[in-house]
C-alpha cells in the first residue's frame, strides 16, 4: 500500500476530477448524442422529470453491464433511432405490451417468471410463443448481450412505469421516510428489482437523478431524494478501494461501500469547490471511478496517457497509467 494516507490520495483524485472532468462543462454522457447516439436523454425533459426521459435514462444506464463504458457507448452510437425505440422509448414499449397477446405480459411477476425468451444459436426465440414476433425478442437483439436481457424494458414498465407508477413510488417513499438520503436507498431497492438490473445499476440511476453536483440542473428528484450518500461499487472503484485499504480487508460490496463513506466523512468537499456539499460519498466514488478508468481517460485524450512517468499531481497507487490497475476496468454486474 502507498505510504501516502488514503485521505491525501483521495483528495488528489477529487481535485483532479473537478479540474479535469467537471470543468469541461459538458452535459452528462447520457444526455450527449455524440457519446450515446439516439439513447441521449433530452436535458430539458430530464430536468423536468418527464416520465419518458426518466425511463430512457433507466434503460440507457442499465446497458452499462460487464463491459467497458467505451464499448457500450460504441454500441449505443451504432444503433438506429428505431432500434433505440424498441428498448428505451416508453411509449413504444407501452404500445408493444398492450397489443401483444402473450398472457405473461399482464403483470411484472407473471412476465418475469413466465417469459422464457433466450438465444437459440444465433436466433432469439421463446418456448411459450415460438416463431411469433415480439418486442422482447427484438429487445434482446438490440442489446446483443445475454439471451434474456430483452426482458429488461418490459420488466421496468410493468414493475415501475405502468399507470404513472414511478411517481407513485416516489410519493410513497416520501410519505413513509423522512430522511432524503434514506429515501434514496429505498428507491435503489425498488429499482434493483427490475430484471437484469440489480443494486449497482439501480444506484447509478437513482443517484443520477438526485445528486446535483454530478449533473447540475438535471436532478429533478433532489432535494426530496438526496443521492449524495449512495456509492456505486464497480470494478474500478473496488480495485481502488482495495489498493488504499489495509491488506486483508473484506472484499465485499458492503465493505467497500462502507469504506468510501468513512473516507468521505474525512473530506470537506468545499475545499475543492465552494458550491459542493461538504459530504458526498457519491462524488468521492465518482472521482475514483473517473480517475481509475484507463479506457475512458484514453478515449477522452487524457494527457497522462502519453506520460512516461507519473505527473506531479498524481496518486500513483491509483493511476492506471502509473500502475497496472487500469488493465481491467470492465464494470461489475
């Protein structure tokens, strides 16, 4: 482990993040057609919390599974608007569900238990309605990943968006829980129930809508929902945490999440920019992720990618160009 205390290295990473990453003034990647093509969410609609925009954001972020960001972005850029509508356009998904005769498309539980769409060789089909055209089968083709990933948008619609369900869920959580940060954690649990989503991706989604410092002006759920206390533990963050902790520490999601929160409590983020909250594990975690992601930094033309030695402001134990850490920055499912 590096001789520099974890707090000092984290401070270096957060300072780099706000100097190099956040100072660019670009909209978040999920609002940028140059990076995600037709999947880009309208900033105006996202800022207003429009259901269709929130649905597209959910599906767009849910695609970032088990592969590097740059790979998923290339896939999203390559897909036509018609292909995007199959999986990420709320109105199209709603119409497809309503007009199909398959009996499992009536409730979320029936669909998730009864739909058996899968890849059969190079084709996508199911045992319940073999040979029948289906938006779920089309969705698996669009995602071009796991055989049943095409179920994700329909699962999301039936479980959370049908009949204004997301707004109802938000209202319910706000009625039953007084703390905005605990509300965010409860929402993560709800969105994690969608087929093929889970805790990490649900945390990405909820925090994108509720952590203003990550996306100023584009977080319609804040301040009722406060995502600052959330932590996304992907492969990059896990490796960074393990490099900074004492050897032998537990390598679980919970343990790494807890460590990030403990370290964030020792940093006053207002030292880096006065408009930041004093405490935000989510921002510290995002800085770690951005700093440690070799492929993302190379794709952005980061000057450090061509350096022969660490720069003066580096955190060598974490830098993917100064160590071997950056060799495997695929996201964990």
